[in-house]
C-alpha cells in the first residue's frame, strides 16, 4: 500500500464531503442555481479522484516513478480543477471576480486526464497471469 495516496485520498474525500454539505446547506439561496451546480460538479470530481487515489494506493502493480507522476498529476489536477470551480461559483457571494482563475479549470482537467491515460497505458502493459 502507498501511504501518501491513501492519506491524500482521505483528505480530498473528507473535504469533498465537507464542501458538499456546505454547498447543500450554506450556499443554497446565496448563489445562483447555475453556480450551485458548478460547485457541486467540483465536489463530485474531487470525490471521484479521491476514490481513485485510494484505489491506486492499494495497488502494488505500479512502479515508484509512475506512482509519483500520477500522484502529482491527480493532486494538482484536483486542486486546479475543483478549486477554480469553487472560486468561480462563489465569487458573486463574496463580491470577488475570480474570472482570471477560469483558465485553471481546463488545465486541472487536463492534468486529471493525463493521469488517467498514464494509468491506462500502465494497465495495458500489465502481464496476464
């Protein structure tokens, strides 16, 4: 088991639950329905990737170098993708224009996709038993 994946997955997962509850109870009525849906998308993707980190942390089939690359792609991708969505969807509530952060969303999404592709290529190369 890979401890840093398990810790990161647990941290991102617990924050996804906290942020999801915050969206359901604290943001309802404070931001537009469209912004609330965007916020929930950020939470959902954060949780998906938290679960991915937990799964990867339980695998023994990846080499350390590949694990490090995937770890940083997924963690940075979560922060950029979901984090920018959180900022963009709550900006009106705080009276702050976070639109300069809008380019971080596709960058974070791209990092997540690259992480998935690396995993796919590695799994394709696994030898059959």
